[in-house]
C-alpha cells in the first residue's frame, strides 16, 4: 500500500478510530485489521470448512472487522447464515460498502446480520452452530475473554463450537504474568482451561493450525444437553 498520511488518532487508539471515506477508498481497513488480507481470510475459511462447517449452519464471526474472512463465509453459507459483530462501526461500513460488493455477496448477508457492539454478541434471536474469533483474544484481557465466552455460550446451540486464536506464552510456569497486562496479550493452555471452567465450555487446545503469524487455535464446545 502506498505511504499516506494517517490520522494521529489511528495510531493512538485504533479501536475507537473511525475510517474516513478516503481510508476506505484506499483499502486502509485491510491494513488496519492486520494485513495479509487474502492469505489469512482464506485460511480461516478453509480451516472451518475442514472442521465441518456446512452451508446450512449459522456462523457468528466475533470481531469480524471488515470481513477479511467473512466474504468467504458469506459466499459459502446459505444466504442469511453469516453473522458478524465488531466494536468499530467504520469497519462494518467498509465491509458493507467495499468488500461485500467487490466479492459479490451483498445479497447474502441481510442488513441486520452485521452489528456494531462492545458486548461480544448481539441479540440476533438465533442459536449458532459455529463461532470464530480470529486475532481477538490477543487484544483482550483475561476478564474480557471470560465475558466474551460467557455471552457467546448463551447464544450457541448444544454441541456448538467456538474457535478462537491466541498467542501462546511459553515462559517459566511461575513467572509473574506480565504477558497478560499489555496488548498484545499472551496466554497459556491453563488460562484457557480456567476460562472454560468459569463459562460452561469444554475446551481443547488445538495449537498449530498453520497460521502465518503463529497464532494458536483453541476450541470451545458447548456441552450437549444444555
């Protein structure tokens, strides 16, 4: 991407910064969500399809941004089965106005299926079969992850699966957890097990899933019979 002058607020707090029309025209949102737009977006899609995601199932994309992966899911799932939430309204606008038309999927995602929220889930009035949080937990404190897991759990069908990526901390076991006090945050498998116990999930640390930046995959499953 060519060098351009970026609003100072962009560098100070990218979660609150709102993209301008010029930013969207220059596809700045693609860089803002981490770059590697085509590679990582397609990788997420291929992985979940390989894990059993079917077109007739509903997917919740938690922290969907400008739909780096969402454009692939929207084209694969039955119309209306892709749902995305994000804290930043301008990223959702970039998805709706730039990325979805370019990918030819605008008619497959109803207006109400993309929502701005800081509550990790919105009252869509449906239960989800799959959920995904790619590069979200890396920017959340332990308590915010716990809140996310608790709220997503309430909106998943029994047996539903929530895939989330984390950066793994490999330091000494008794080391003071400084890795958990500054963004980006690093977590251990034991942290994920504790979170699952607190929020009603079964958990499996999958680990390496081929992510180009070495983020590790964790699978949370809602127990049957709930």
